[in-house]
């Protein structure tokens, strides 16, 4: 029977330390990403949308906001 030597951590504290670093980075990413708001905004309204089948695509923009201030707008065409 052949045995395969699997690598072992030299110190168990290394695994705990890297787990803590990964959790801290995940928390930081969540805090940063929670500050952004992305939505599709359409000009006109529900009444105007009823008269045009392509209204939702031709007259809408993808808007990214941070703290309520617009930082980007991409027209959806």
C-alpha cells in the first residue's frame, strides 16, 4: 500500500491567523460595498410606459449612487 504524505501546518496558529485575516477582509468588503446603490431609473413614468413597448429599454439608465450622490450613469440601449 502506498501512503501519500499530506502537508501539515507547522503551527495551528497560522490557520487561525489566516482565518481571522479572511474574516476581517470580508467585513471590510461588506462595509465598502454597502455604501453603493445601483438601480435602473426610467424617465417618463408608468403612464408613458403603456404607450411604448420599448420604453423600458430605450429610455432607462443604470445609475450608481454613493451616499445619495450620483457617481455614474450608463444609458441602457
